[in-house]
């Protein structure tokens, strides 16, 4: 039933994806760590300076870019984690059918590890996105209320 050429090519292509997916997953983990450091510097150093004479449009554009980076992590991390989960499970289940438990154990280990890393990146991205939205909303509120107070 599954012995046609197209199925074999698909299986081979998906197998080739595992290494690039693992590399990209490590990359987004590194990006998440980088973004955490950026967020700390942003919160305690950059944001307090933004409300001192910075144009509202520039603050809004900066906030959008930084929030988009966090949102990208929140979406891409779990997707890569899921790909890293599913790709090794096919060969692992095939190995189970042949009684090769060592190969199955290795496949399941890779599957669980990539799931955890992908979810971790998603959590970091989600939290950073929510925090940045709040931070930039507060800065924009202060910028918008400052001219109103000066005029009255």
C-alpha cells in the first residue's frame, strides 16, 4: 500500500529535513536568549529614555518591530519543535516494527527534546511580546499625555 515511488521520495525528503530543523531550532533558542537580554536592556535602559523628546511615530515603529520579533519567536519555535517531533517518529515507529528498540528510543528522545525546546521558545516569545506591548503602550500613553498637560 505504501510502497510506491512517491511515498519513498516523500519519506526521504522529510528525513533530510531533520538536520536543518534542528539547526533552525537551536538558532531560535539562541535568538530567544538574545531577545531576553535585549528586553532587559530595553526595559531598564532604552525605554526610560524614549519618553524624553522622542517622536511618537518613532516610538510606535520601534515598538512594532520589537514586538514582531517576539511574536515571530512565539510562532516559529513551536512549529519547529513540532517538526522536530514528527520527523524522527516515522523512522522510530518503523524501527519498533522491526524490533529495534534502541533506534526507537533515540527517535523518541529527539522528539521530546525538540518539543520542549520549541515550547520554551514559544513561551519566551509570548511573554516578551506581552511585556513589550505593555511597555510601549505605557511609553506612548506618556508621550500622548505630555503635550496635553503642557497646553493646559
